[in-house]
C-alpha cells in the first residue's frame, strides 16, 4: 500500500492540492454571493402603524423614534412653512407606549386640540397638530411586514457549503500532518465547524432564522484558522477558545440589545468600566512591539482596547433620551477624546485612528452637522501633527510610505516582502507548505492579507475583504429600516470600525497606506481581536429586521382600514398636492 501511494499518489499530490485550493476559492465566492443575495435582496421593513392627514393620505411609521418636521432628513416630512425643520418627535418605548415630544418649545404641538409643550402620551386615533397641520395617529401593537416577501437562499445550504470549505482547508494540511500537529489542526477545524452548527441551532431556537451575518464571520474565521495552522498549529487551541468566548459575548450582546431600555441604562457603568480599564492599561500595561497596550494576568495576555470598542459603540449610540439635543453629544465627545488620548499615551496610534473614525460616524449620525464634523477632524489633524513632532519614530512610517522598495532591508522590509509574496501566490496560492511570508514578523496579524494571498491565492484574499465590506454595506442599507435610531447608529459605528480596520490592515501591508499595526477582523490571529469582532457583529445583528424565507412566511394580517376622508386643513388651500406636503417617501 505504501509503495502504491509513493508511486501513484505522491507525484500527483501537488496537483490535487492545487485543485483543492481552487475549489476552496470557488466555493468561497459562491458562499459570498449566496450571503449577499440574502442580505441585499429586497428591503424588509416593519410598520408600527401610520399617521394620516384629514383627507385620508397615509404615511407609514417604520421606527420607534420618528422626527416630524420640514427638513428632508425628517422621518415624517411635512413640507409646509409653518412647520419647523425638526418640530416634534413621535416615539415608542418597549412597553408599547407612544409619546409625542415637542422640539419647538415656542409653538409646541396641539394634542386633541390642547397645546402641549412637554412630552405627552398618545392613544389610537389621537389628533396631533404641528404648525397648523393636523395628523391622526393609528399605532400597531405588533410590527406588520411592509413590502413584498422576497425569496432568499436558505441558511442551511450556506452552512453546509461553509462546512465543505472547512474540510477542504483541513485537507491542505493532511498530507503533512505529523503526530505533533494532527491534534491541534484537526481540533481547530472540526471544533470551529461544530461551533458554527451549535450557533445556528441556538439561533433557530431563538427564532432568529437569518444566518448570513454569522456565516460570513465564520468564513473569515475559517481562513484565519488556516493561516494559524500554517504558522503555529499549537496556537489553534487558543484561537478556538477565543472564538468560543467571542460567540458567548455575541450572544450576550444580542440578548442585551434586544432589551433596549436595559442597554441604554447600562451605558454609564459600561463607559465607567471602560475608562477605568484604559487608565489601568496606561499605568500598568506591558509594552510589546512599541505599543503599551497589553495587560498580562499569569499566562494570559490581552488588549483592553479591543474590549473597549464594544463599550465605545454602546455609549455612543445610547442617546435616545434626548434626541437632537446638542448637549447630548458632549458625553460622547468627552468619552471619545479620553479613549483616543489613552491610546495615544500607549503609542497605539492605529487603534486610536479606528476609534476616531467610529466617533466621526456616530457624531454625524446623531447630529447631521457636517460643519462640526469638519472642525473635529481639523482639530484631530492638529493633534496628529503634534504627535509627529514629539514622537519622531511615528513619522518614520510616513517616510517609508510609498517607498517600500527603497528600504527593502530596513523600514520597508515587511511591506516589500508582503507584496512579493502576494504576487507569487497567483490566483489560487502556493499552499501552506511552500509559503515563506509566514516567517516574517507579524505575518499572522499585520501582514495576514499577504499570507492569505500567498498560501491560498489572491481570489480568496479578495473574498475576505469583500465579506467585510458586505457586512458594512448591510449595516448602512438596513439603517433606514431599523426599529430604533440606537440600532442604526450602533450598527453603522461598528461597521465603520470593521471596514476602516480592514482598510488599514490591507492597504498598509501593500504600501498604499502607512503600516499601522492593526488586525484584519476575524482573520488575524489574536484572542482579544476575535472577542471584539464577534462583539461588533452583535451590533450588526441587532439591526436585522429581515423576514424568514418566503416559504416560512405566514399570510400577512389584513391591514387596518384607512379612516374615511374628513374635512380638514388642506381642503381649503388650493394648489397644495399631498406629495408636496408629505415629501417623496414610500407610502402604502
């Protein structure tokens, strides 16, 4: 038997492994397309009731917080001169109680003919007059599907496809598995496969039938496991434990975010705990690779900044008590400045830049004030100039930027090797055994894009980048369908972290941007990074209001009957069409 294998199988083994890598890349593309079709096919929305004009024109309510005003950004736009740009807020709490909160405290609103300048409870059929324009309010106790059902690929097929990819990647190492490596590599890949199916079973049990976000995260994690198996097989135990704990954080956050009132209340103790953890890191942290961003507890080392990312998003988005109030942004500004300042003191400027970009995203979504964002960016640029002045070694990274080939043996060593290895891998890679970039410093973290390109091909590396972009695009697209502005702000903030971090990692490794030393989400080795990535995924999951596949959709209930036409405000004003009053948004 041994002679047969040596005579017939061994010569063909390189071709077989190459075909396996090509199949992995093709299946990964197919899986990515399946997930994107599910994520972006159609636009599911939840209707929580509607308001009508006196003439019967109807406007659906899609959110728990709705701004009524003349501005284009208003959820319920009334394009009439007497209405303020942001006149009032129509909001719902988790108990189902609706309220109206006047933002224009000089005129207020008329509730059933009585002027109110403070928050007041609403009941079905109540009349709300803003700027002389009368609206009639008809809420729904439960969300009603809005739009036509869309057929999407089922989640089970994608999970089976992912399992096959995991088996094929394991097979890349099988011919050279010795007694020393067989257990960690097998435990890593088969353990990750089992965790994926357990997570899916739990999701089904909790009636969360869509599994595309988790599938993309598991695909990225699988590629990361393959890189770790080639670099240090024994480290797979640590990575598997980190994924298990990360999924636990993911499930906990999904549960917490489903209870919005509790999440909002926790922002203060969570922010305080994050601030204390960063302060402890500044004082007692361990400096590794130039950055004092590690804390060691016995044999365990972790980066507190990765966990602070989760608190940063929660504290920045939990602002529903005072929407559109400028003073409500002060806390976020101060907390963001504190986090970025602590990271600068640790010399972790790459992570500080990720935090700052997330802050800009959150601040813009909460205020819509572009001028303020420009001023904040200018101030940050000035602070960055001071850093370059007092920390000359940081400026050296900009010296080598775009000139890596001129410093191949010094400061451009990593970038030049990454580009050479990525080019040598071709479309389907050289295989983990023939790769050499894994022996370069930080190959499994900062240069992981080049390692994936060399070992498994440029196609699979681009699939990983596209998967992160797909997660962010889903968050951006689903923002206008979110139940609450909290979910929209949190999801977009988390997505900005994932995308910007990926951009810094990939573009820095190939010398398009300065090399900053940040990880590739889900792919780079590191327990702390894995925990934060799965935690950030929970914010994207919270915004998901997609309905189950078409075959699982029950017949929708009959819609409420629109009130009959009444004599009202607009009947006596000629030449004022309804479309001009209610804007151009979709109405049923």
